[in-house]
C-alpha cells in the first residue's frame, strides 16, 4: 500500500487468557471518550499536540490494566519498541515527503501542474477527474502514499484556485488512490491480505473486483453529481491566476520530467523512500536551472552563488518556504513546510504506536477480535465479525498492517470451517482494513494523508466515499449471498447453513 514491505510471519499475536473482554475494552472506551471531548474542545487544533497526549493517557490506562493482569512492564515496553520500529519506514517517508513538497514548490513543479491543470480541469468535472487520475497513478505505483504526495498535492492546489472544497478534493483523491492501491499487484497490502488468508495474489485481485468496481462506480457517479452542483466562482479568475503563476515561476513542460521519473521508479519497484529522495534531489537541480531567482529569494542572500544556492535548496527541504506573488490566494497556496512541517504527524504516529503496542502486549487486541468472532455463528455474521475486527484494529492498534494481519490469522480457520474459499477473507480484509485506515486521525494512514494533503481527517472523511463505502459493500454482498465463493459444493454448503 504505502510505506514498507511487511512480513506477516513477524507479527506475533499476544494472547492473555486472564484478560476479560471488559478489561480489554476499558482503554478503548476511555481513549475514544477523551479524544471525542478533545476534538470538541480544540477543534482542528486537536492534532497540534493534545490528541497525542490523550493517546499516551490511553496507553497508561492500558498499562494499568496489563499490570493488574500480571503483564510485566518490560514486556509492554518491548512491544511498544517493536511497534515504533515497525513505523520507521513510514516516519522516514514522511520526512522525505516534506522535503519533496518544498523542492517541488521551489522548482516550479507543483505550480506547473496547477498551471496546466487549470486549463484542462473545470469545477464540474474536477472531483471525478481527481478520482480517475489518482486511481491510474495508484494502480501504476501500487502506493496510495506516493499518489497523495505527488499528484494529490497538486490537485489540492488546483482545488484552492477553483474554490472547490478542499475536504471534497481530498476525499476524491483518497477514493482514487485507495482504489488503485487495492487492485495493484505492486501494493504491499494487496500482497499481504492473500498471504494471511491463504490464497494467491491474482485470485485475490480478481475476486476483489466484485465489490471494488461497484463501489468505485458509485463513488464516481456521486462526485459527478456533486460537480454539477458546484458554484464555479473560482473559474472566473482563472486567467488572472494563470498570469500570476506565469509571472512568478518559469513554467515549462520539462518540469514534468521529475514526477514522471519518480512514478517510473516506483513502477520499477524502487523502494518508495529512494524514489522520493530521487524526486527531491532532481527537483533541487530543476530549481537551480529554472527558478534561480526564487532560490536566491528563499536563501535570503543578495547574489546567487554556491552558498546561497545551497541555503535556498536546504531551506525549501527543511523549513517553511513561502513564495510571494501578486495574488493573495496564490501566496497562501505557494507555501510548503518542509520536513519540519511533518514533525507533528510523526509525533502523532509515535504516540499511537505506544497505545497500540501496549494494547497488543496485554493481549487486548487478540481478546477483542476473539470476542467479536464468538458473537456470530452465521455466514453473514462471520463477514460482519471480520469487518468489525478490522475497524477495531484500525482504531486501537492505529496500524493498517495489524488490521489485516490479526483478523487474517484469527479468522482463516473460521472461514474454512464454514466452507468459504480463502479469497472471501482476503477480500474482506482489504475492504474493511486497508481502506478505512485513512479515516482515523491517529492511524498511521490517517495521520499521513492528513499531513501530506493539509486537510484534517474530519474534513475529508464524508467525501472519502470509496473508503467508507467499501466495508458496507462487502457486507451487502455477503448478506445477499452475491458471488460468495465456497470450498464445497453449493448444495452441500446450503444444507449446512440451514442446519445452523
């Protein structure tokens, strides 16, 4: 999906038979309650630090529950360390995305994307086009994260100029990005889900299309309808905006070379961190070639020499960069925070991993999944239990991989016992685990997408239609028994189901 390859064999599900379901839920209920109050009190500023502390409070409550159930402090700390270690790739990618955003602004890559995008896209088709563009890029790269960090940022910029809601735009970007992520054979979650369920990659992808195609179709139709209701008042100022961009930056199609190279590197299975680093360094060279005056401006020097060029590039990579224009909207838009702008998101992820690590160490994650599994005895109930477990893991473990691995390991036997083919499980893991991770602010995916796109999760959540509709689609198909593949003959399975 995004940041690093995941070895399912390294995931150890901690069991604790002494822990009751109510004890396992205590930290979750307290965390959700405190986070809800915190968002009410702080609004959009909740992610500035207060939510991070609330996650640590939740971790402390979980640790107390663990202590009462004879879980050693050292054990909890070791699990936290493993959790934080597992996010190393994600944290480094976040820093590199911050650097890339700064150099892509300074070099004129993002302004060039916006410049040409404004001439092609209008508000009526804009949101639907966002879905399609991001879906294509994500299928090609296998990475929703790379898609957001490249074309996603540019599309958010175009939305600002067209006066289209940034929440709607981010929702459309993520809908397309996660559609492509789910179906790309290069996505790590698309490989992880069938590995957990016990099926092969291409059987899994083919079976996923049964629920994924209807979901993306509904998503596209919805955004097309929304497009016809938009008031295109931003479009009237397009020529003025284009002139302002042209006066500030050297606009040339040659600048598209850098993002094309980055996408090509990802398609060639270059690790995302290396591809983003290459994109950052290439953009730095492009900035010196195409935007020397802006490099000098950002450096704070008087003449462009090696030292001032070096300072200008490093400033763009590491700290906030503002490119002034004669248009107030563009001056606000052409601002990047560099690597320093990602530190709040990194802080959030680390705190979330502390909570998730302790919850895993005390056996709470396994206990919650086991309780959900025991609640249902019908075939539909099994699908519903899997969906609920994936959502619960995304909420509590704050990690998309655990939302696939834990239910995948715990439910594979239950699906087999019901006579259900393993691709039923692998598809459900993706429909409920992969795509919903971006809808939770403290999940690694939610924190990343919000940080990169600059749009709070609460703002884009209603419009990330593909993401929240996917689990409902998989449940609908299960309830109506549509394309539910079985291991045994249909008549034999039907009889066993009726006997239940």
